[in-house]
């Protein structure tokens, strides 16, 4: 029997972030002391009051199917948060709850894009964006942003990339992998270009609460009714409340598109998990203190990791405004060698660090920027310091 796979499976690659994390875990399972900077999830436990809400839901028998796009209570909690945090008002039929923000984005791509469409994706990008566009038979158009501009898309770059085939632009602020975050004025300038060309704006805001140095996140949808009508606001409980495994994400936007997404979801996963929705409602409506505790710890780690990276010869790193990643530039190490092997790119650098000093980082080429690599500081301060000691040792050993 011929094992013929659908052509679409060849368009995409497995997530390199998950692959790196899996490789590091496999080495740890063998007793090897690996410092992992690959994880894209907070290392804190889900707050107790949220877990208790899930337990209560189970005990009360809330363990059956729910409506496909989420319960009314879940949608109302999302509507509450959007209005409370951004002054954004939506109706229930403008919100769909899915099995994580990645699932939300997949449903959106399936509902909006098709062959012949182009979607603008600024690089560095979260690895899933181009893959999902490709799965929808559309073409991701990668725009390379500049490090000196903190890897932000400019209105000029956006304008010159738009063609008659362009359907949407994907914005992620604060950003995975760079930690960069757009200011209100920068979003206003981008929104103006999008409105001029009648583009959809996909605004991934999952790191909105993990911000530092007085930075205040602004949702691009809050810039006016016209912008809001063209925007899909994407969010989740995963990062803000350390609930990655609960798999609850959502999109708020145009009601007709949300209805189409719900139709797609009804034939794939059906509803998001009932128990996880009960927990997510408590996360959104309950005490928010735990978020501040996490952000305070993340800031302390960020300050240490940025300072240490900048002290290593051949490495440079700007200070991110949000998320829990740094995106240092390792290109000063390229062209150098160790034991006869030359470091040519970010993949070589990642292999070298993993094999020689047992430090796992994610090569920047996975995100569309080969000069850099992503390090997550969603790990202990002890692990961060140990890992940076090893990276410094490894870089100094290159000649």
C-alpha cells in the first residue's frame, strides 16, 4: 500500500522550539545536566484559586460538552477583561473560545485565507504564523525587520510590501521571540496603512500582561471603531496565568468570521474543555495578584540575563519590554571555530552550545533571523546564571 501523504504536510516543519525542548529533556532523562532556555511557558504553577475553580467544576458535574465556541460565562469573562483592560466592547457572537491561542489562530487562517492570498508576517516571527498561512494554501510574505529598530515593522515597510493579493498582516506585541513591544504611536501608523488598503489585522496579544519598566500594552483594536472592525484580537490564559496545559485561547472580532471559525471548530475539536473553561473564568475574573508576582520575578531574571549576555565578547542583546524571552545577536561568533568545526549560523551555534556545554537555546533561523537566538528566562535564577556561565565559557573557547 502506497503511503502517500497530503501535499500540505510537506509545506511545514515541526516546531523547532518544541524539538529543542524535547532534545534537552531527553538528555536530562539520561542524567545529563542540561540548562534549558527553550521553554515557551512560565515556570510558575497555576495559581491555587484557579485550580480550585476547576476542582469545583468537576465536583459539580461540569464535565460534559459545552457550546462549540465556548460557554456564555466564558465569553462574558473575556468580554469583561477586554472592556476592563482596553475599553473594548464586543458582543458574545464576536468571540470564539478554542483549545489555546494557536488553535484560535489556526481556525482564523482556515476561515480567512485561501490559495492566491498573501499574508504579511514580520520577522522575527513566532514559528507558527507562516506555517498556518501555508496550511491555509495562502502565501506568507516575510518582512525582515531591523535590530536597530528593535525588530518592529515600520509603516513604510508595510506599505511597500502590500500587493493586490494581500489579505492581512499579523502583529505580535509583546513579541515572541524578541520581547519587543510596540508603542501606541507606532500602532497608529501601522493601522493607518492597514485601513488604507482594507487589510485584516491579526493582533496576537498573549503576552500583554508580561511587561516591564512602566510599559503599558495598547491593543491596536482600541485605536478606533474603524480599526477595531478590521482587527482580530487574539489572547489566552496560557502565559498570563501560567496555564499553558489548560489549552484555552480566544479571538474577538468580526461576527461573520467568528461564525465561520465556529463552523470549522465544530468539525475538528468541537468545544474547548469544559473544566478548563471554568478555570479560565476564575483566572479572568478572580484576583490578579499572582500576575504581578510572576512579572516581578521575570523582570529580575531579564535584567540579569541581558546584563550577562552583553558582557560576553561577540554577543549583544537589547532589553526587551515584554514577554519572557531575550533575542541576543550571536553573529560576532560566526566564522569562529572549535575543534576544527566552524560556527556559520544560529543552528551551528545552538548545536555547539548543546553538545559542548549542555545549554539548550533556540536558533534564530527558526524565527526568520539567523543572526540571533532565543533564550527563555522562564526558568530559575540559578539555572539562568549556570547557563550563562556555560555560554560565556563556550564563546571564549571559540577561536
